[in-house]
């Protein structure tokens, strides 16, 4: 089900078996560290960056997750997600990286 969210280019670079193994490895590490993601928020639509390149539509959005490990202080993790519109007009995740801290309202 997770792969439905991703762009075809991302899927080609990340074969199903490889992605499944990496997902379960990360899940196992998170359980051992007692890591909990308590909430994830994204920027308001009006703050999302969009652009066109080679006839394709792209978008960039920052998401913030509150992550706690072993019931200690919460850490705020900001990721920038790059999206591309597919031929059916649906936005798909092309990739992501750590992003800059931004003000994300409640």
C-alpha cells in the first residue's frame, strides 16, 4: 500500500523487495529504541512551493513530525517532500530529505 504514494521514477530506483526490507529494518530499529511518532503536520497549502520543469508539475512541502525515543524529550524532525504530478493528475512522492525548520500552525 505504501508504494501507491510514490512516483514511478522513485519506484524504479527502489525495488519492492529492497524497499520492504528497508521498511521492516527501520521499524525494528524504531521498536528497539522505543521511538514514537506522536504527530505529523504539513505546511498550509498557501505555503507550498510549485514549479514546472520539462512539461511536468512539481511541488515541495515541509512536514514536521514529533518523535520521542524511550519516553524522553520530543524531537521535531522536519522533512521536505518533493512531489510530481503524474499523468492522471495525482501528486506522487518523488523523494525527500531533511528540511529547514518552518512555522507549521496547528
